[in-house]
């Protein structure tokens, strides 16, 4: 199966307490426009093993108010799930860019087991 998604986004943030998120220290309020895109490809490997699923995605936010609130983020995930509608997934995920909420730089590889309800 193949699934392509595009979502246009506008957001407004008010920064209260920044905690450990030093990237937000200079920002009190900010507004942004952007988009989220993803492409998912799934292929049945065998009835017992299930589907191999490859997901790639790119998100960006462009600040339309004062401050450096721009963020771009790329993700790629390769996973195994027993069926298209399965509640669990085992995957290896790669993320690079800036977190869309904390604006922290990311460059990480994660091995995960996902479970949804």
C-alpha cells in the first residue's frame, strides 16, 4: 500500500515558563505557517511476519512574527507490523532538524516498539 499526506499548518504560541528549553528564552509569543508531509509505503512480506513499512516525512514552520521560530524536521522510519491496522509496530526511526515545539536541534536514531489503542 501507498499513502501520501499533506497538511497545511498555522500556529500561535505563547511561551510561559521555558524550563530547560533555552531556544525559547528570547521568544514570548510567535506565529508560524508551514506544512507537514509524509509518504508511507507498506509491503506484505509474509502472512506470519506481516508488513514492512517505510515512512518518510518532512515538516516545516516559518515564523511570521518577530524572533527565530523557524523549524524544519525530517523523519524516516523502517518498521515491521503484523497487519495494516495492527496495534503495534517495531521500528528504527531517524530524525534530523529542529523540534517543532521546543526548537531544539535533533539528530537521532531510535529503536522503538510502538503500541496504540
